[in-house]
C-alpha cells in the first residue's frame, strides 16, 4: 500500500496534530512499534480513520514517538501521490 507519512518525533499526551488534506483519505496516528507493522503489512493499532473534511485535528493519546500515515485505505496502491497532505503539531 502506498502512503504519505510524517514522523512527529517525541510527543506529549494531549498535544494536538493538525492534518490538512487535498481530498478524503485515511489518517492514522501510529506509535513507533505499530508504524513498523503498518509499513510491512502486519496487524497494527492506530488512532484516527477516514477523514472527509480538512483540517483534521487529533490529540496524542500518550507520551511517545508518533507518526501520521495518510493513505486511501486500499491495497492497490492507487494513491499514486494524488493526495497532498501536511501534518503539524499545534502550539499550546
């Protein structure tokens, strides 16, 4: 599956990430261990889901290293980078 990813680095619980999309897509907030599984097609856990409106805000659930992955939710690789996405941690 093709995807666009952003490494958010070490984040604190309740920090908010803003994701901006050019079209509907799946947005997944994934910790380090699960991101490795996601990239290799294994079973993984994440926060988020299908996002239809932008910008999208999601809170970090616990301290740790986090990633945002954006994909079309299929295994065909049709994303072909047709989607434009940005992710940033908002200042408090």
